[in-house]
C-alpha cells in the first residue's frame, strides 16, 4: 500500500509543484525553500544527553500549534519534537519555545518520513486535528510507534471527501491507537470511516483551555488611545478587507474616535492590504512601526501579537467568514470577554459558532451593512457590549477541561 501511495503522491506532487512555482513564486521562495533540506527528511537534530523519551508532535500551521500549546505544558516528561508545514507555524512555535526540536515536516513519502522517524526514535506520535498523513502513519507503524490523534476533527465540509475514500482511510487509520475527538459529531465521522468506537473518546476542544495571557493589555500598548473605540479584524482573507474598509469608513463617519486593526491571515499580503487602505482613503500604519497614538488603521505585520490585540480591543471580527473560507477560531477574542462578530462562512468552526450564538456572545453579520450596524450598536450601548462580551467569556469557560482529558489518554496509551 505504501508503494502505491508513494507512486500516486509522486504523480500528483510534481505537476502541483510546477503550478505553485508559476503562481506562488514569492511564497514558495520564502516558505517552501526556507530550510528546504528539512522538507526532504534531511533534518539536523541537536545532539543531547537528554534521557527523556521522545514525543513527536505534528501540526499543520499556526492554528494547530496554538491548539496544542496548552497541552505541551503537561508533557515535560518527554523531549518534544515538533514538525509543522508552514513558516507561520514554525515561527510561532519558535518564538514561544514550544519544542525541544522544531522542524518542517518531510514530504509525505514513506522513505522520507521513515528516515526522520529513525532519527527521532519517538515513544509516541501526536497528530493534531486532521494531520493523519499516510506516509507518517506508515513510518510510525513500521517502527512500532504509538500514534494518537489529539483535538481530532473532521469538518462537515471535508467529510464527503473522506467518506468517498473511506476504504483508504479505514486502512491508514487502523494503525492509530486512540483518537481524542473535539466533539461527538467528529467522533461519529471517525466511526463512519471504520475507526472502532472503543478507540475514540470525546475530549472537547483544546483551544478552549488556552490561558488568556494578555488579559490586562491596554489600547495604548497596541498603538491607540484609551479613548478610542478599537475594532479588530483578525485573520482576514483576500476579498474581505474591501468589505471591512467600506464598513469602517461608514463607522468612522459617525464615530471619529473609531480605530481599526487588521491582521491578514497571510502576512505576505500586508503590502496589498496597506495599498487597499490607501484606496479607501484610510490612514495606515504598520504594527511594527507604530509610535504613540495612530490614526485610522493599523495593519499587523508581525507574528504572535493577535492575542494581545484581541485583549485590548472593544469588538472583534473573525476573518475568513465573509468570503467562503470557513472562518477562523473565535475562541480567543471570546476568552477575553469581547463581543465576537463573524460572517456566515464558519464551517471550519461550526461548533464554536453555535456555542457563541446560543450563549449570546457572538453575532453573525452577513454583509457590510450588517457588520456596520452591529459595530455601531455595540459602540452606542456599553451595557450591551459588556454583557455580550461576558456571555462570550462564560461560553468559553463552560467548555474547558479538554487538556486534562487528553493528557489522561496520552498517559494511558504512551508509556514513559
């Protein structure tokens, strides 16, 4: 099976790489070819006398890294080897010192994953969310490495693909010892793929257990005055900033003290977003270059600051939700007690969306008009704004406990 998979991967990988080279030359130059040797299994690990057993934690990007972050604090008995796919994920993990060894995951050819597996010699492999790659699963099975999926999820949008290729996934997931699923819906989808129910536990979402480390952040620390009304649009996508800028122009026409911070999902788009702000006549400052009190809009051009920015704002909008991208995680702003706004496209975070809507801590905005109206209503009614934020915080608090449940499974399954 692994030989067939390697062949299929090779057939698809080469033309896909050519297409990416043609379309995303700049991004490939900064991401794929950064420490490119690691992509081909040529990692250089630090020689150490550390006697702790190794644990390989594999994430896709910054979202998965941040999801597993609260779990890592309870895994100090292991030497953590963390692999990621994206530069953003790597930089965040590096800045937060989340792992003893940090590297880009090798391309999922069995001979490459096996090479890295032989170097790491892990006692266990933790796959975060949907990171169950066949080559990696095969290498773990070949070396008798215990594999656990943590924060496991199969979204309603992606499940038809997994279901259509169910026999394929039944084979590869058979080597997984345990799955700690985020919800009963996710657990049910894993069972539909042929994973035995006794291997699956519903542990909840690890992201709810993230501590609000910047809870006391002030508006002055992010470039604005305490008297300003600060709106944050986090993890925005192409086509979304235009809607936000149009709404902001209407908002600041009625509220001269309103200020905006936009954090693009992909930091390489910062210059385009700045140019777009100029097109809409909005003064623009880069977050890294802010000094004193800024006017108009700040564009975030650094990693690792969004939590602090959410903590200091008045209202948060979660990006990727107005342009059909499935949204981003609304838990973080909610955990700081902020009213959370999002569009109708939240299929990647549907359970979180439902939780906030039912609790009264979130508001769905379908378009520019509803976004503008929602912000203005929250700005005009402080009592409403504070009550909505409190409900959002209480909704997050009600879901905590996933870390303890997941740690219990890890310790039961992976011996020290």
